């Protein structure tokens, strides 16, 4: 909505959200806000008067339940119907629930919303015991936050390494060591099979037959796109809303952005998805351009980050196939960039406390140029010198 106004759109804008608070940032919910290091007011993207001054109508605490594409109307849970000329679907994703006995006990937490983070923050105090189920980005960030608050942590991960899907095995091995060094009891190749307790969770039963006593549980086993309300609407769905490289759905006048979508990538020849703030914001900007008459192609080089302990982890590109890894920096010092190459071309790069290489990595990926592994590894070759002649 901000970009629409910046680009001169003068029509009526309604911004509908299921949650009662005005739009806010989610990344701090598993980090600074969770630990009480960030005031709630700083979470919000804009003050209330920002929307009023731009004549943007906030329709909050209102969940969309249906779309009538022929009538160009969205139905809300309270029965209201909102007419539109153009619609942007940005419903995001919801947490994947853990399908085991006891998952509904008190003291079992997920982290997606402001209310989720508030509830979990109340559990964090030194000496308490947490079981974190899932060592993906959210689970790993929560485990780090818990340890920094003095909470004893057992983290369960079904895969052989933490952060494997998001960042690959090299970084997974590094963060395996990092979490263990910070006192996390990390158990890989282990699943939770049941949560035990009469009213409140008291223990977790695991696939290797162990019982892990705890005071609370945090579950981070992924997300699923919020698209159930679109079933039967005519909007093409396949693990999300399918859009073309202009962020348009198959239904005239309907765009979609963010975690709820899978966009067509011409270079990759398939629909793709990236669950990140950068992806959501960049898609939104392209939609605003196209909604006012431009023809803006969405062809991103994704960017994502994670803060754990005193380390900033960043990635550019799509994690996928590679046949060579070039390390610049030091695994031992935990300050490095891991360049992942396939056929001599950079596919994705992961940096740990190395901000400088991310921008040039993005350019290398976007160019599709063949790179020189020796230059990538050489600390003395910096910035633009890494780019091909």
C-alpha cells in the first residue's frame, strides 16, 4: 500500500489483516523482541497516522474466508464483502502444527505472531528447561535466545544437521558446533513422538525412546501458505498461490506476494518460493508498479538472514545443487563466506559475520558468469575485483 501511493495511485485502498495490531515486523519475534531487547512500538512498520494521512483504510482483526472472482469481492469472517478492482493476496503462511499426542497441552509454543512471541517471552527465565522441536531457522533462533536468557535447552532435529534445508551442510556443521558450544543439547536424527503431561507439558517422548523433562516446548517445524480460503475461487493453487513473473495470478485483477505464493522463474523454468522478508517486500514493490500500469518482471536473487548468539548469518541465491564449495575466511574463527558453485557458476553464497561479500555475490549470481574459485578464496581480492572482466 505504501508503494502504491508512492507510485501515484489515487484510488481507494483497504488493507485487511487477520490480526488486530497494525502491520509489524516478524523477524524480531524470535530474537530481540523475544528477549525484551526491543520495545513493541518499534515492531510496527508505520505509525497509525501514516495510514490516515495517505487515506489507507485499515481493516484489522478481519480474516478473509472467500473470494468471488466473478463478482470481484472478498468475503470476511464477519460476513462483510469487500469489492475490489484489483486485489493483492499477501496472506503469508501459518505454522505447521506438530501432529503428535499432547501437542495441545499448555506450555507448548509456536512463534509466528506477536501474541505467540509475548506468550513465549513469559517463559524465559534462567534455570528453566525448554525442548525446542526443529532446528530450522526459527528453532535455532529461539534456542539461541533461550540460552542467552539462561534457559536449559534440548533441541531435537529430524535431519542430520541443524539449518540443513535453509543453508546447506557446510553451514549446518558449523552451527551444530556453535549451538553445542553455547550449551544446547542438540539431538539430530531424532523426532518428538509425544508431548507428555496432564494439563501442562512436562516432558517430550522421542523417537529414540528417551524422555526429556521440560518446563515448556517450542515447536518450529516449518510453515504452510495461508491459501485455504481461496479453494474453489478459481485462483490456481499448488503449495501456494501460483503467479507469473509479473506476480499475477491466473485470475484477472488478482496479484499475490510473499510467503503465500510460488512465482514463475523463467531462468529456472519452474515455480519457486522463498520464505523471507526480502522476497515479500520486493514482490510487493513489483506488484505496485504493475498495478499502476508498468510491466515489471520479478526475477530475484533471494536474500535471507538469521541472527544467533553474536553471529549474523546471511545467504543470497537459491539453495540447491552445487558441485564445489569455496571458503573465504575461517571456519575456526567463525567468520567466513561459503561460495557454492555449479558448473563454474555461483549458485548461492552463505556468509557468517561477513557482510561485505553478499552484495557482490548477488551480482555474480545474477550475471550467470563463470567465476574464478581462486579469486573467491583470496582474502586480498575484494569487492568489484571478484566480478568477471
